[in-house]
C-alpha cells in the first residue's frame, strides 16, 4: 500500500518557509534553481551545498523575520564554520513572504576572501562585499566568481 498524496507530506513537513530549517533549504533551492541545477533530492548532510562547473558552494541563509512572535527583527549573523567550499553564497530574506524573490538579497564571495572567524554579521559582510545582488543577478555573479574561486 502506497501513500496516495506525497505532496501532502511535503506541505506538512516543509510548508512554513519562515522556519529556520525550511528557510535554509529554500535558500539552497533558490541558488540551485538560479544555476539550473536540478538534482532530484537535497542531500541533508552533504559536504557542500552545491557544485557548479567544478566549483563547490556553501549556501547560508538568515532572515529578519522568524516563524515565532518577535519584539524586534532578528540580528543577521551567518555561520562560516566549515569553509570547505570554494565559494560562499549568503542569502538574506527580508519580510514575511520567502516565495517573493524581491525579498531576497545575495552576496557571493570566494571562501579565501572571508575573515578567519566562525560567523559574520551583516555590516561586516556589507563592508567586505558591498551591495547585495538580486535573484536575477545571482547566476552571472556566481559564474564570474567561479572563474577565480577554485581552491
């Protein structure tokens, strides 16, 4: 006997895109889609989040708004613990609608240019990388960085 509607499980398990776990996977999915990567499934504990034209990519996400009640927006801090990839993509979601691509900002950086620390907050990230790029600009920026980011 098989489950009749597997999509109902997907909705039940991952339907709330503001939850940290789901938002992180959604950010990875966005980067994969921008690059035209179409793996059937996400590998939860893979050593890297994506490989594009031989360049390995770590994808990190953060958001001001969370799925729980807040008195003020969250401070933005990205983890940079592993540093095994050639490139990092930092994804920041603004607002309450993660499915709106206009609510996402992206920064792309070769791992070697990141400071030697385990986290980076938004202002130092902006000081290092400047203004973010939009989803529409993401693929060409990643492609340009891939040309110089191989470890």
